[in-house]
């Protein structure tokens, strides 16, 4: 991941933790993807800013890219996807 992409992702996460969601945070998440299109976690956070039908392509991309990510990032994405798809019991 590029430093620029990590910076935008950190800003995205801070905004979400400050109770900003969806359209308010989406530009930051998209900037992370633009800075590094192969950053799996950035793709997941774009998905997190969208309603389920629109999020699916981004979730699929995050899962695909996570195959080449660190084990920690891959497992984190897997857990988030299970939670997002209401299969939390599989993420445990």
C-alpha cells in the first residue's frame, strides 16, 4: 500500500469512528483506492460507505485483492465481510 493510500484510509477510519458514515466518508475512501488500486482494505472501506447492492463489487474486489495481502489484512477483510453479510458466526 502506498503511504498516500494509508493516509486516506486512516482519515476514513477516523471519520467513521467519529460517527460520520456513508456519503460523508465515501470521498476519503475513494481517494485511498485512487492512490493505490491494489489496496484491498481501501476497497473494503469504499464498500462500507455504500448500501449493500452498490457495495458488492467493492467487497468482491477487496476479497480478490486480499489474496495477495498480508495474512492479517486478509483475515480482517474476511471477518468484516462475514459481519457485513450477516454471517458473523463464520468470522469467529
